[in-house]
């Protein structure tokens, strides 16, 4: 029994460390979508689109089911000319919220440009 427990200990420690890391990361991500979008838009206004995309991707890791965040990521990718990434982000936004008209309209524009 002791050998079995000793063999499982490294895996358990790794699991606990992983949870602590995840808790720390998600704690640093604002869960208020409006605040996140405001921060991202501030970066865009400062002509720091690449930084805005990175920041938005981090917010999405903390709130992966937030259609608004995916939509904004799609818009930024579309405006940057990366239509493949734009399409993927917009399709995810629509998957999360099928009634999201803005995401559908933006996706239609992206597909028309492709």
C-alpha cells in the first residue's frame, strides 16, 4: 500500500500544483466582460492591436464560454487581415450564442472577403 501511495504522490502533487496555477491565472483575469472589452478597446485606440489580441486571448482563457470576447477577437483578427483566425473566433462566438447577430454579420463580411 505504501509503495502504491508513494507512486501516486508525484501525480497528486502535479495535480495540486496545476490547480493552484489555474486558480492564480483565473484570479488575475477580470471576469467582468465589459471591463475586459474596455481594456482591449483602450489598447486598440492606442494602436496596440497585437497587445489587444494577446490580452483578449488571455481573457478568453479565463472565460472560454463568453461569446462577446470571442466576437471581439474575431473583429480584431478581421481588422488585422487574419481572416482565418477571424472566422474561427466568430464561429466560436456563434456556437456559444447562436442568436448573436453582430457575430453573424461580421462572419458574413469575413467570408465575403475570403
